[in-house]
C-alpha cells in the first residue's frame, strides 16, 4: 500500500487537501472541485501529473482505516514536504475546508492537526485562515488558530 508509494512534495500537498476534505467522511463536490482547480492552476503544481491524485487519495483513505494511520500520514507528508511549503499546505487545506461555505467540527480538528503537525505559528495560521474564509464567505469559528469573527 504506502510502502511502495513515494510521495513528491506535490503529492504531500494533495494528501493534506484530501485528508482535510475526507476528515468528516463527506467529501463534498465543492471540495473536490477546489482541489482539482488548485492542482490545475497553482504554480507549485506546474509539473505535477494530476493522474497521481487518485493514488494519493487512495493512500490517504487506506491510512485513515489503520489504527495509527493519521500519524503515518503526517510522517509521509513531513518526509516529502520541504519546510518552506508547510504554510502552503496549511493554506491549501483551509481553502478546501472553506470551499463549500461550511465546515464540520471534524474538519476544524483536522486543520488543527495539520497546523500542529507542520508547526504553523498561531499568528501565521490566523492570517491564513482569514485569507481562506474571506473569498468563500465562510467562517472558521474556533478554527485551528482559535480565530473567530
């Protein structure tokens, strides 16, 4: 399963987005569209083979089924992702969670996990969350950085 799959930095970014979307076991169409759109249009994904999204998604889903799968997933992500992209990963995750104008408590907890696992500074997290919720009209209340309107 994950043993033979080596993640690229872009795969790790996709994994973060998929994990946040799937955290509540309800991947909404708006979230999937947001992920696809980011992969298709963001410079960090310029040379990325979008066909890898399916494999990354399956890896995330498989790990969610394992007892310590979340820890293993974050290990894979940290191993593949350069530190300079940690805040990018958090920003993409926030964009996915807010893409449909709503979010669940489970998604907020997943964002908090991402913030903690990638050691995102609270002030930076607050700014990233603000930037994510404004265009989507979403409110990340009590979000990962504890920021609310």
